[in-house]
């Protein structure tokens, strides 16, 4: 088997990856449909549409900011396979609810806000369990490859989902009911992951012994991260990229409709072109041998912010679409390197809590950044959502290097290693 796909030789991981492709395709279809639904509810008012899109995105990611520490604790204390089945079911139910509201044409912006927040609660508890469950399906030698293939699966769906969503919405009339039909598919798609988890061979899993209940477990996770400058460098860099740079679903909607005056098909295509680059970055990450260097996280983060600035300057829809794959490549290179670095360098008993903190800064910053980006789009124009987001990402990564570079040696160029007994003893003290 090619080194790029070596983790797929593991049966449980193959099932997980297959279910993920189906579910992720539905997720990306819903993201496009949900944004188009908001645009239709505010048709004729660009400023209101920008603000509503920002609030919708912010509310969907707000639970990650609010609940991630608790979600990480639960991931460390519960069997992750069972927890994932519960979270997938919860997200499926909320998607079906939004679909029914849209199909019956009774949906309002307030309803979209409420469902987005409820969906985000399920996602907040799903993410740390899903991230840390990978290490239970594959061994440490295949973990980097599996993380890359997870991203590849996610971005293969990102290639298919937005384009398919845009085509279906346009074919069904581009109205509110059309978005409901697309969202309904996503609700059903979660059954693929639930079924894959159910038929796994439990004897082939290597579950971590659940952490014993004790006081201050969340505080211990925070203290663990604060005591690791190498992790702090990644966390701060990821926070700025996630908060200000990773709002492409919203910024592309504003650029497509307000700058280039395009419809749902062209808007959905932008998600696909971005995903082409993201898929390439994910496959390169899966193929990469050895443990990642923090230098890769930093350089990819700087490249991502710089390309986003360039994207905001593009004069036409065609040039904009041609640059988006480069943006996706830079972003996925940064995220894959960061994700693998964090997972490989922490104590397994702390992995759920640390991954929840990592995902909180990557995705939980969106409730802070998305309304700001939406306000910038409404006040200064859609181009400034990309110009400002890219600039803030570059500044944030440079700030992280300036603060944490040099602690305990030149950490940003050092290869990641698993925590040793001395580190565990220092943490325990």
C-alpha cells in the first residue's frame, strides 16, 4: 500500500474514514445551504446579510468556546466510540429540524440562529472525542498518516459538497425550500458515521484508560498546556488563524454576491476550489514521513495569512477562484502540522483535554471573530473581510513566535517528541 494511505490497512480506520466521507459531504452541503438560506432571508439588504451571516457563524461556533474544556474532560472519562455515536446523533437531529423549518417555509433568522447554536453544542462535544479517538484506532507510527487522511477525507467532501449543494439549490429554484432539501441530506448522512462506529471490532481498539474523577481536572489541563511553551506557540498561532482567517465560508459568500455578483452555483464552486488546495495539503501531510517541526506550523501560518490578503485584492471572480486552492493548501498544511504536533507530544491521559483546548482556540475563536468580520464587511466592504483577516493572522503568528520562541531552547525548529518521564514528573509537581 502507498505510504500516503497506509493507515487504511486498519479495518476500523477504513470504516471510520468511509463514514466520514459521507457525513462530511453532507456537512459541507449544509454549510453552503445554511449561508444561502440566510442570504435569502435578507435578500436586498447587503448590510443585514453580512451581519446575519456573521452572527450565524459565530453562534454555531460559540459552544466550542463555552463548552470545549468540559467536552475534553468528558472525552477523557467516557468511552470515545459511544460518545461519538451520541454526538453524531445530536447533530443529525438538529440538521433535520432546520431542514423541516426550511421545507415548510416557516423558518426565520432567529430560528436559524437557535438551530446553529444547538448544532454547535453537539459539535463542541464531538470534536475532542473525534480527534483523540484516532489514536485508539491506529498506533503512534500511523497517527500522523491518519490525521492527514482525516483531513483528506474532510476536504474530499469539501470538494464535492459545496459544488453539489450549489448545483442542487440552483436546480430547485434557489429559494428557501431548496436549501431545506439540501440540509435534510446532511441530517441523514450522520447515520453513516454511527453505523461505522457500531460495526467496529472493539478488540482491535486500544482505548486509553478513562481518567479517574477528581477535582480540578479541567484546571490541570490548562496548567499542563501553560507549562509547555511549544504547545503555547501552536495555540496562539492557531487562535489568530481560526478567529480572523478561517471565515472563508462567510467571506466567500460576501465576495461572490456583493463584489462579483454571482449566484449559488458560483458561490458553491468557491468552496470546491478552496478544497482542491486543502485536499492537496492533506495528502501531502499524510505522505510526510517523521514527526513534524513547529517551523512548519509557523511558516504555513504566515503563508496562509499572506495569501488571504492577496485573495482580497483579486479583481475578478476568475482570479479569485484560481487563488483559493493556494489558500487551502497553506491552511491545511498549518492545521495538519499543528494537530499532529499536539497529539504526539502530550500525555495520553491528558489528550482529550488538551485537544479540546486546541480545538477551542482553532474553532472557538470564530464566535469572536465572525461577527467582527461580518461587521467589517457591512461597514467597509467585502474585500476588507479578507484583507483584515489575513493581516491579523500574520500578526498573530509573529506575535506567538516573538513570545514563545526561545523558551527551553529553539522550540520552533525542534522536532516533536512524545512526553517523557521527566515532563510527567514536572507536571505532577
